[in-house]
């Protein structure tokens, strides 16, 4: 019984020591780090641009369009109930939708 407990304690100590030692290992970079990042960006840029333009922005556009129509419907129901129209949320969502629709035209010249 005592031997099994000692083995478990040794295994727990060894595991804790390994996990504690992991963050202290030093990674040496040969050369310029900025150059490595720049070359990686230049290599992957076309793929990143393609994915963002063809996947990310259309998904955001659909989400914002659905949200806009839901908000317009809620605004109409609120108008029927209270007789007031609150334009601010609809205008903000519409502005965000226009931004995401036109972003692929100019965002890559900024980045």
C-alpha cells in the first residue's frame, strides 16, 4: 500500500515538474523576427485575403442583414405599441452593414 502511494506521489511530482518547466524553455530564433513575420505574411497573404473576402465578410453581411430586418420589425411593433420610433439602433446596424459590404474594397490597402 505504501509503495503504491509513493509511486503516485513520484508520478505527480514528475508531472508537476514537467509542466512547470515547459514555460521556462527558451526558443532561439535565428535571424530577424520581423523578417520572418513579414515573409510569412507575404506567403500567406493571398490565401488570407481570399478567405476573408469570400467567407468572413459575407457571413458578417448575412448576420447584420438578418439583425437589421429583425430590428426593423421590432421597431414597427414598438411604434404600434407606443407610437414612437427609435431610429438609433437601426441606423447603427445599417451603418455597420454598409461598412462590411464595402470593406473588401479598401481594407487591404490599409492592412
